[in-house]
C-alpha cells in the first residue's frame, strides 16, 4: 500500500516538474497561437516578464500524470504508448482550440482597435487557465475508463 502511494506521489512530482520545466515553452506557444489563429490581429507589447507560473497549471499536470499512471499501471507498453499519444493529441487539440477561442474573443471585444488589431500585454493572457483546462479535459478518456471499471466491478459485486 505504501509503495502504491509513493509511486503515485512520484508520478505527481514528475508531472509537476515537467510543468515547471515547460512553462516558458507553453507561454510562447500560446502567444504564437494567439497571433496565428487571429491572422496576426493581436500584437503584444510590454515586457514578457513573469516570476512564477500558475499553481493550478502545475497541479493539473501533476494530476494528469498521476491519473495516467493509475489507468495504465497494468497495461502493456504498446497500449501505454497509444494512450499517451491519445492524451497528447487531445491536449494539443484543446490547447489550440481554447487559445483560438480566447484570442478571437479578445479581438471581437475590442471596439476601439486600429484596423481590427488588438494590442495585448503579455500578462493579459491567462496562461494557467488555458493550460490547466486543456490538461484536465484531456483526462476525459482516462476518467471514462475509470468509471467503466468501477461500474463493471460494482455489477460483478452485486451478482
């Protein structure tokens, strides 16, 4: 039992660490997505300076790794790789979709913009919310698997 808890904590820490390491990469990626999905109708100004990322984002990445490890602990390597690819594809699609939606809404809400171009400060994007939402929603297939296993187990217990 203690071994399972320690392994769970280890996977959470790995996800948390990856989130910290990849924070600046994802910030830059979201900025690029904001510009790309609006046909460069968003221009950034000011300094791109930040001290700490959003703790919700870090925690969500930790939870993703923890839940992914729980779901795949007894599966073969090929199935784990396929599930990992699916998770990354869903995460990437959601990241693009949420960023595009947020960027276009920011352009739409600007009524006094020159030539339809919106100027944003780097701090006006909620990076943590975009990343946390994308990562947590990418867990939906894993959560469905957990619910199916639990309902199957409860049906077998009742018989």
